[in-house]
C-alpha cells in the first residue's frame, strides 16, 4: 500500500525482453536501501524488485503482459523518468491518500496550462461505471496523490505546485503523454454498491 507521495524519480537504463515479459533496469540513488522481493510503486504501478546491482545503484523489476496492456509501461524507453515510492510504513504519517498500486487504466494529457506559479493539467480517459472523478476527490496520476479540480464526463484537471512539478515526472508531460490512473478506492466501492443496489430494484 502507498500514499501517493513520490520519494524520487528514477531513470530507466535498460529494457530486456523475455518472451511476453519485460525487465526494466532502473537507476536511483537509494537502490542500496532496497531488497529483493520488495514492492515499490513505479508511476503508480506496484512492481516487485527481482534483482539488485548495488555498485551501479540499479535494480530490476519485471512487467508481465497483463501489466503492459493496462499501463503506460509499454511506452517506457531508455532514459525515461519514472516516479518512485516505496511502500508505506505503518508507523509513519499518512500524507496522501490510500493508493494500492493497482492501475485502473491509462489517460492522455490533453492540456498543460501555466498559471504563473502553478500548473493545471487536463487528462482525458474512457470512463466507466466505477472509474469516476468528483471535484475535490482523490486521484492518483502516475502514482502521485492529487486532488481533482475540475471533473467532467471524460476528463478532469489537477493543479500542480512547483515542488510536485520538480520532484515528479510531471515536468515531462505534454499534450499526448500517456499516464497511469488509479481512482479512489472508496469511490470505486461506493460506485459498485450503488450499481448492485439499483440493478436489484
């Protein structure tokens, strides 16, 4: 489980294809603190560390075909900047919102607006009965815990402060960028319960 507060960005330094799986080699300066079998959020997608190279400050994670189909990982390339968050400590402060690391779907960035001190990002996605946004509700975009500003049928916006802009990969987004979305887990449960309630009426 995660909070959506990004620790750092890492860099993809190698991509290895093996049958339908893809192994990503990622470099980050806290690699020496990691261990094999540890779960970590990568652009909001929970992946398991399978190999470490402490001399190079690198580690390896593997994405299977199902993960590649549902996330933006299939578009990663050598040099790609990825948002990283280690799993939440139970004795720490809960600064974001509950993020499971289970990507619901991807979205496309359709606009980036410089608001003279902050940035407004608009994203477009294919809605369904469970994946919904509400104004002032929580949303995870590439693993970043954010508050929805504008909520429309097929799109929503979020506002980004300079700190978030600098320490996450949001500064690389432009119209056309594909991002991972994880909708608020409580909202998904409520939506499912309402569906079942009205389908039985």
